[in-house]
């Protein structure tokens, strides 16, 4: 046996086992002492950060049961710095003293990174505990009814039903595309070695990304043609098993009323089950197997997977939070989350090259990097607004985007027709391309605009990263 001091002495197996049990007992005793201090620790954390939220519950034996904690100003940070969507999933604890589950709550910031809004420690990944997590999020000030929640098809689906039935809280669950593909591979024996499997995955992705029921049906027909032996069964599993609002773009488009796609959707399904006709009400009551509340239409913001929260689970393991008992892990999570946000500020400050022309609630820095794939084709005046046509290359496809400098409430603002400009209120790749070609012209057009904030000034105006974590 080799000690840290460099001394070596012989030890047999029985002695080693007794030593291991002895040190394990010491660790357990230390864990028990830390658990006794946990209530005062969380109280001190909330005293130092009065905008933070912390919940600690004990069981009938007055032992640790479950806990929930957020970063300070969680609702404010989420509203101002994050894309309005949450990613939730569970991961098992890896410590011998706690056999429960950690549930991180993750949001995506405007620069493409992750911000962990909160985290929970619960005994099991069950409906009851997901209800606890969602209600705790709501109590922390996050409006869980106005945002999409991306998750796998686990116990959180049952929690959505409980919230609606008992509390009249309607949340909008969006299913993870990767988990849907895994279910298909398991049910229909889609081997990874089979070249058709990759094609099926791509076609299922086309179904999810369909912006109309026609595109959705076209992808379904391609699957049927690709696999004559079980293609119909695969499509039936997806059509009757999942409501479009839970995973498809067209089911969540506010500009695409349900009444415009119901008939075509039901007609296509009637053909699958060899029926002449089928109404939506009949399909909904007799054939649709998705019993989870549909929620309301929500923009998906380009998301279709829960890979963000899965990377957060790996992040927890990397920082030894999963392998630490709750009393220690909570303080570790707070400290590392604080350091992560501080590093986020450092990144923002290092890239503080372009000021915001109009201060929005979203940040998006990737536009500057992607502008290298854009070229300006022409400029013109339309309806008294200066407009520029920007061609964007994505692989072999070239798409035209229109950027214009328009007047809004007497102030000139730059707007682009692309998705990112509207969502982030921040220069996208096409605006960056215009600025590179006609910076002086755009500056003259915007000369009367109020002085804009830089990236770091804007971020610091929304969040103070110097929140305190009490010492253990």
C-alpha cells in the first residue's frame, strides 16, 4: 500500500477491507454532519442573495428528502439573457451516500452556450418529483406556461397531466427528436449498421422540420417507399402516437392554424388504416395515442433535441457534483455555476467589437462568424427604406435575405427578414455582411439613433455576476 508521503508497507486483503469500511464510515459521518448544516447553509445563501430561491424538504424521519436551488435573479437572467425555452432531464447520483437523481434546469444563452438556471436533488425520477421541480421553478418566478419545455418522453409527461388536472397549469412539452429515433430503432429493429437507418433518421428529421402538412406527408411517404416491409408501421407510430404540436414545426406555427392542416392530416392517416374518410374529432378521440396535454403553440427556436441538458449532466459529472452527497454538491454547484457565468462575461467582453444598434433582449454572436458565407448582391430603396439583398450559402443552397434600415418610433433600426434577427434583436450574419460592405452608409442612416450599449455593458446591466456563495 503506497501512502502520499511515499512510505510503503505490506497489507493483506482483510486489513484493506477493514480500512476501506472504516474510512467509508468516516465519510458517512461527515456527510451526516454536512446535512445537519445544510438548512443554515441555504438560509445564508438566500440572505446573501435575496433574489435566489432554495427549497429543502425532509421526510417523516426528519432526514434529507429533496432540494431545489436556483442561481440569483434566475427569472431575470432567463428572461433577459436566454432564449425562452427550457431543457429538463434527470441524471443519477454517483455517490454511495445518496441514491437519488439530479435534475438540472438548463437554458440557452444568446451566444450559443448553456446557463444552468437551477438544479434539484430528488429520490427518484418520478411524476411526483417532476411536479415538485416545475412548481419550484414557477415559485422562483419563471413562467413555465409561456415557454416550451424540451424533454424526453419520461415521467415529466405525467407531471404535465398532474399540473393541468390539479393546478390548472398548462405547460407545453416538446419531445426530443433523438429519443424518438431511439424508440423507432428499438421497436422496429433499425440497426445502426443498416444504411437505410440513417435515411430513416433523416426523413424523421424532415417530418419534425416540416413547415406544412404537405411537407410532413411527403416525408412520411418517402419512409413508406424506402421500407415497404414496415414503413407504414413506422409512420403510423409517429402519426398516431405523437401530436404534431409536441414535436413538429408546422404544429407550432402561429401563422398556420390547426384547421388548415387537420383535414389533410386525417385524410393521410385514413389511407394508412385503409379508411375512406376520418374527421379530426374521431382521430383525436379514437386513434391518437398521445394523451399528454398539447399545451399551446410555441416557437421551437430551431431546437428539437435535449442535448443541452445532456451536456449539462456531463458537466455535473466533470465537476464531481454527481459523485458528491447533496450537502456538498449544492455548494459545489453554486460555486461552479457562479464561475461559469463569470467566464461568460469574460467571453462577451473579449468579443466586444460591435455595438448594438438597438438594445434587444437577446444576444447572438455567431452572426459575425457566419457572415463569411454571405455576399451582398444589390441595394435599393423600397417604401422609403434602404434595403439590401444578402445571399447566404448553406452547403449547396443559396438563400436570399433582405436587410433594411427602417424607422421605428422615430429611430432608425436595422431589420432582417431572417429568424435570428427577430428572435435575438441583435445583428445576424446578414446584417454583419451589410455592415462590412456599407458601414459608413448605415452609420449615416443611423446617425440620429441614441447611443447604443456595448455587449458587455448590456449584459452587466442585466445581471450582476458578483453574487455570493457562502463558504462550507
